């Protein structure tokens, strides 16, 4: 899709509410692109819901009350700078705030 739309649109930003991809780029004809901008919300969750309910639903095949999770919240996004004259992206940058803490940084 990015190749077909390159030069026809300023940006193509996909999401599947999961982990942000690291493939942001500006296509040859000026379209800003990223496959998956990522999920904004609690990462200590199952797509935003408390883990235990999702696990119990899977293990016991019974309805569970889903409640919103609140731990390890992150904001994912993308910053684009678009030339207003040409409509082309001139800068693209992934945003992940706060950054994840790696095991060797603890």
C-alpha cells in the first residue's frame, strides 16, 4: 500500500494496537510511512485490560469481567513534518514515552 500511495498522500500510518514497529521512513516520492505506530495505554495488560481476566477467560473458557489495566502506561505516536507547499513529508520520528526499561538497566 505504501508503494502504491507514495507521492499521492503525505503520510500512511498503520496501527494494530500492539508493539510499535521501527520501520518509519520517508518513501522515495515523499510519503511518510510507519507500519504500526503502536499502542498507547497500559502495556502490563492484554490489549488494555487486566491480565488475570484475559488469562482466566482463555484457560477456563468462561466469561470474565474485563477491567481496564492501569500499570506501565506508555504513549506511542509519530511526529511528522510536512512541507505545506508540496504536501511531502520532510521528517518522521517515532514517539514512545516513557521509553521501556531494559533488564540490564535496572
